[in-house]
C-alpha cells in the first residue's frame, strides 16, 4: 500500500520551454514546521482498509542554495480481517534551488520492524533529462525524460501558476519518496480562495505559533492525478487535492487511491529559521 509521506511533491507545469527551464522569478518557500492529522474519509473495499489514524510532521528549511525537507509519517491501519498495521515512514531530502540536483533517504518501519531503507540522488541536465539512482538492498536507476522536474521546483512553479501562469498542468515528476520512479502528473490550479483568520477558516482548528501570518493569506485549491510514467493508462494510480498558500505552506490535503481516501488536516504550524 502506498501512502505518500511527502505531500509537497507535486506535479505542476506543462512541458516547459527553454526559458521556463531557466526558472525565472520562482517564488521562495517559507521555512516552517507543520503537523497534520491523518484520517480515513472513504473506503469502498469489501476486504481492505476499514480505519486509519495517525499524524505526519513536515519541516522545510531554506538553506540558501537549496531546501531541506524532513517528514515523519506515523499511521495505524485497521483491516476488515481484524489485522492492524503500524507504519512509520521517515524521509529526509535536499533539493537545489536551480532544480537540477537532489538527494534523499527513506526508512520504512512496519509494526516496529525496519522493512526497507534506501538513499538516492537525482541529477538533471538543463532540458530536464537525467538520472535517478537508489541505493538499498540493490541499486535501482531510472533514466528521466526531458522536462522532468523535482518536487520543490514543481511546488514553486505551482505557486507561479496560481499567480497567473497556465492553470492546467502536466509534467514528469521525480520526488525521491518512492522507488517506483517518475510519475506523469496532470492537474488544475483553481482560483484563489480567501483566508482571513488563521485557524478559523473552513472549520479548521489549528495551533499556530507566534508567526500566525503564515496562514493569513489566500490559498489555491489544486487537484493532481499521478500516472506511472512507465506505463500507458487512462486511470491514475492515485489523485491528490491540496490547499496551497503562496508561501508554500499546505493547509490540508486528501489522497484518493480509488478504493479508499485519506485526509490530512493541518493542526500545528510554526516558522523556522532559514535563508541566507
């Protein structure tokens, strides 16, 4: 079962022109730490997941020449056969601001036992082509097609799209969160919605540190569909809906896997030191 521990790994932008690959005027992302509560909002399987709960912590720091990301996803799953699983995914990554280089590591625990671990790297040329390599029990590598984008570059392009660029997006994505290789992602950035009071909009109950201005802004509803790049299919592997602020903060998200849907609500948010 796939649960993304990295909700900001988003596919954002149509096949980019050489000028776009120069990454002009991409917005910076706010250094912050966020906590999300996870719940099961829908399940259609007769035999499958019947309940889910847990939380995800996400920290993004501006490191001047790049960004670091750390994510812990701790989730409990209950199945219709009476079994339960406690899954812990720990992800850490770095991505350069020029969108050409990334490194990452992942550990996955199942009921307290280390199930898998790997480290990896992505190197992209100016046209977006390149290679992703994973080192774990065995080495896996993927050749990436021209136009591939890294996750935080895509996030910044998504913000730019919300600020007036093309709202319909389609792009090859390499996020480092899975060993499955790149995805083909299509999506739509809807018009902004106003958010006037931190912690009170849309029924949300958020504990915000002294820097409440992180949430005092409008946000864009974004929908994204993820297709495995290595196969042709009209049906996405999964779909994601995200509420995205102009500073890169995610107010909340849902992940729809067809047979079930998971929801992540922002419950805690604080500014972190970062930048040059």
